[in-house]
């Protein structure tokens, strides 16, 4: 019985203890290579997305919230070529009409979108990701620039993005919301620590 | 009694080390990239056929630690240690000594070295799930959902060495383990040699081929299997078909065919999941095959609390005349 009490106290009092997070790379070694073909290794940095972060997301992106599986400990991967930092990789999930969509985001050192790919997407419209015009809307943009693509409801994309999304308007909005949350959370949670890689 | 003392002392040392490493600031390097969850569950089993009720309680730590150096990640460690208490549980697993026993049970406990050169597979050492069939890519530890590794192969987890890698179009895992199940040792020349090669496990359609050659509990087993997973919208259609033979008495091989089909449906936000399974087993030497149906539902009440229910019914009447009819309920809390 004592061990039950000790375990309970230790874990409940530990700031690191948290429920499992769903969104992570299935295999970082192989999947980061897709986005950074020249990478030789990756460095993981685990941080906790908690209620404070959730509130900051709500404040910066009104009408948006984090899915319950988005709370918990998440990993940002630093893609490396030997000791040189190439950029960052982060996975986030977003709810859609076809279930959860998991997107792997590659960010450059200035926290702008470099590239992205679906880890999981059950929508029949997922081939929109192969449309260069659609992808180019995101590439090179930071949080503030991407935020201008949101329509006034704060949830759906406006015509600047939808014009490039063919008939995948719902998925385009999902990708946009996911990009915004990724950039925002990366900056809030990891921003300070990542500054050392920009020296 | 001596064995119990050794296990108790090992467990205490394990916990003391973890507690120190987590709580003392000077060990900050170890706590970096460390995930710790407290995982507690209470399970009620109602065997309708035998009019018997039992309960299983588990409380443990589920840890995941990524080891890094200045040049990047070296590998990761998974450690799951649970204090498990039975209450009126019959039949009980070989890990326990009585229907009301309590034991420390190690689930996953392994280190996967991932930073070798590109041509070198990752190297896994420790106590891990046997790479075979559906169970290899779907974690069922602590859940009512099951793909019956333990029943079909003699054990779900074992101590040993494995090689794994995800390539551009396929992933594989091969392992050689000692066959001691929860204990890191060979018992009566036990061993398990198994492997699975399959398409990438995050795709909508996944197919895998597996084999196993094992000797556990003095039973020799050989199997090959094909498994698949197909996901569309919020539906999943999964299956596993295995062919092989068992030699229980060291004199005569008996052929066995096993198949499992599963259809499941999740809600859009994945809080709710419903599944149904059909399991068919045919063993040479037995006059009747075995057909089972499992239905289950799980509801993730919030990020920490999950309620699951499942029911298992036997379709055909076995030789014993008693059909399986089991209802289970589980409440699980992860913090």
C-alpha cells in the first residue's frame, strides 16, 4: 500500500506528469528525412502543452481551441546535418470532417513554414497537398502572415487560400488552422530555447 | 520466497532511482525529454457462463525518455512498471500465484538505439512486444482491446534483442528473445525468434507479413501470418490470418489456423470508439473449431479518464459444452 501512496504523491506532485499526447512522429529518423533529405540526425526537445498554452492559443486565435489530445507533452525535433541546424519539425493534429488530420510541419530557423506533409489524412481530397500553388501559399510565411488568410469567423480560410485549394475547401481550412497553431505553440513553448540555434 | 524478495528489492531500487532522477534538480539532464504518466485502472470481469465475478487493479508508471547528445538523439527508453492486484480472478496468468495475488508486472521496458549509420537498423534491448501480426503496430497494453498475442503465441512480451527500421516504403522488426516472458532468462531452453515486415504503419492501408519460431512453456510453435489495416473516414477494417503448427508433447505437430477480423468506428474527435471482432481458430485433433465474437466500446471522457466496456461471446458450442460469455468494464486514469 505504501508504494501506491508514494507513487501517487510523486507523480501528482511532478510538473512533468501529464497524459499521453497523440501527435508525434511515428518514426522521427525516417520521417524527418522526407522533409530534410540532407539531415544526418535529429535532436528532440520535449515540452508540455498545458492549460496556460491552451488559453494563449484561444487569445491569439479566437474561435479556436486545442483538441484534448493536443494537451500533454509534445516533441519539437531539430533537424541537423552533423552539428549544423537545418530547421525544425513539429507534428500537430487538427479535427476535420474525416477525423483527425496529422500534419508534419518543417519550419525554418525564423519560424516560417518550409514544407509540410500529411502523416495521417483520411480525406479523399488529401491530394491537394501535391498542388504546388496550394503549398506555395504557406511556404515562407510566418504566423502573422498566415493569419491574414483566415476569414472573419476565425476558423475558415478566405479566398486567398481557397482559390488555390480546388474543391478541398474544408481541408484547406484545416491545414491553415493547424499551421497557425503549430507556429504559435512552437514560438510560445520552444521559442526561447531555439534562440541558441540562431547564434 | 527468495525470488519475491529479490523482485521487491529490484523494484524498490528502480522506483527510488526514477524518483530521485525526476525530483532532484541536479539530475536535470535525465529529466530532459522525459515523459512520465501515472496510469491506474480498475477492471471488472463478469463471466456469465460460470456466474463468476472478478476484478483486476493496476497502478503504475509509464515512462518514455529520449537520450540526446550535442549531435542529436541517441535513442529512447520505454519503461512501464505496474503493481497489479487480482481479486477472485480465475483462471489467472502464470505471472501470479493465486486468484487474489498481487505482483509487480513489467510491461514494456526497452531501450531502442536509433543513431547508428543509415544502413544500420535500430537496436532494441529489453522487454518488448513480440513483432508479429497486428499487435506489432497497435499498442493494446492496459486496454480491453486485444489481438491475442498471449493466447496464440504463448506470450505478448519477452526479454531479448531486436532490430528494427523504417525505410522509405517498408518497415521491419526482427527479434530474438529468451522466452522467459516476464523474467529475463531462458526456461527449459525457451526462445522466440520472430519478425514482421510491412508497409508504413501511418498509411491508410497497411499490410504485413510475420513469422515466429518459438519454444515457450515446453510448447514448440511455428507460425506465418498476414495482417492488414485499412482505414477510411472514421472506419477501420483490420485482419490477421495465421497458419502454423504446435508441438505440445515433443512428439507430434498439430496444425493450427487462426484468423481475426475487426471492424471499428471512431467519432470525429476520437473520444468514442466502437469495435467488433470475429475470431476463428481451428486446431488439428480437436473435433470443433472455435468461433468468438468480441464487441467493445471506449469513451475518452477527458484527456485523462477513459471508460471501456467489452463483451465476448462464443458462437459455437465447444467440446466442453460451456460457451464463453464474458463481460468486462474498465475505468482507466492516466495523469
